[in-house]
C-alpha cells in the first residue's frame, strides 16, 4: 500500500510514480534468485563492473606519464 504523506499529486503523477515502483519491484524480483550470496562473493568485481575493463596496449605505460 502506498500513501501520499505530503502534497496533492494529480492522478497522472500518482500513476507515473506507481509505474516506476512497479517496474523497480518487477526488475528486482526477476534478478534475485532468493538465495543470498555467500560472503566470498560479496566483493566480486563482476558484481560491480558490468563490462570488462579494456586491457592496456603494449606501450601504454609510456603514454601515461611522459610527454611525447
């Protein structure tokens, strides 16, 4: 149940807010499998970075500090 505590939203504003809440709840329900992660996976970098970080090239160390 959602209750408006302050303000007077229009029906359109209230419908938009409820749509966001429902979409967020549906996304959370579809992602979570119900089983909590074991502690060793809490800090897994794959959970933080969605895309792999590009690997540096063979001479990238020379281009990081020294002017060319």
